[in-house]
C-alpha cells in the first residue's frame, strides 16, 4: 500500500498497536527493541503520542498500513502511483 504520512499528525502508541492488531503490551515490547533508534529520534520512552517521523519509521518497520483517514489525502490524491496501482488493481479484478 502507498503511504503518504500526514506530516502534522501525531499518533498514540495505543492507536498504532490497534492498527498493528497487537496488544499495547506487545507493541511496547516491540518499541523496547527499537529504543536506540527512537532515542536517536529524540522520542522519550514515556511519550504517549509519537511524532510523524517516528510513526513513519514504525509503520515501515512493523508493516503497519495506515488507513486513508490517517494519511495526507492531498499528497495521496496527487500521486501518479495511486493511478497506476488503481488501474492495475482494476485490470486484475476484471480477470476474475
């Protein structure tokens, strides 16, 4: 899935855990393994909401697909990749 992260949106750890379909405790354990990276980004272990650059890293690392309402719709709609993927999907759907 193409992801266009909203550069102004902070997302809570609990919400990311829900999107990853894991418990908040499991997600906290995952974050603990990435502590050195989050520290380098300036993210406190006690932070409840994560800044966009941390959300982007975590979503890419943990393979979390953000729903469209959490993405930057302007960038998503302006992307030429969106049209390519949608047309390929429609072609694939027509074969079944």
